[in-house]
């Protein structure tokens, strides 16, 4: 199975700026697409918040294209959207990102293969060697049954935990729709983690 082109950033936790978690304000112009807010908590198996933890995200733009030199999808690039961000969890384990709804993209794994819209999440412990990578999906995507990565998660409950929920309280009036997605690091309710990253 070929891996998607989305290459993970590797920022490190030093010098996080106030716009690192707002992917809509990292350039001089407005990015193209629907703005969204994604927030949730980073938790351990007992539901305890994991504070001060570095979370990175990377994603395709609204047309389904990554800003990456190896990208082969011929969808347009957005000069005002790089698709990478980072933040630290707060004292209650909360994280928050403002970004653009990513588009699905073809990935040439099989005939008419398209990845559902998703955001990659990278989580760090106290060192870069403790890095975990996962993916967050959006509700009711018609591509779910056709995606070998999502379907490789054979437990239905674990697969459902990869899908964010729409949360009206996270929506910003006249600006963005809100999605809630908690990440559980281990235990029976753990969030699925990619192997080999």
C-alpha cells in the first residue's frame, strides 16, 4: 500500500507563536475554503488530561492538495495556505486549531482511489522518540467505505473514534464551523495510531 503524500512537519515545541494554531492567519491573504475550528482534549486511559503536550497537524488544502514538493495531484495550490500548524495542550488537556476544511484527494492506490477529507495529527510525549501519528476524519463522508487506511481499523468502535463530531458550541459566529475530537493515548478506548511513522 502506498502512503499518502502528506509528509509530517517536525517543528519541536520551542518558539510556538500565537498564529501557529491558526492556519488561516499564517499568510498575508485569506486561504480559500470553508473555515473550521477543531478542538478537543488529549487524555490518558483514565481520562486524565495531558497538559503541555505538543500537537502538530498537517493537511491538504480545500482542493485536496498538499503544499509539498512531492505532491502529484494537479489540484491548485493555495498561496495563502500551507496546511501545517502546532499548539501545546493547556492545563486541562485542551487543544484548538483554526483551519480550512480539507478536500479529498486521489492517491492512486487502486482504480478511482480517493482519500476522505482528513487532518493528520502528530502527538509528542517528553521527547521526539515518543511521537504518535493519527488521522481525524469528518462526519458522514461517503468515501469511508472505499478508504483502505480507515478500513484497516477493523474494530468499528475504534474506527468511529477517528471521526470528529460537529459541535455547534465550537462554531465561531459568521466565521467557522466547529468540530470536537478527543485523543486518547492508550487503553481500551485508545485512538488508533499509525504504525511505522
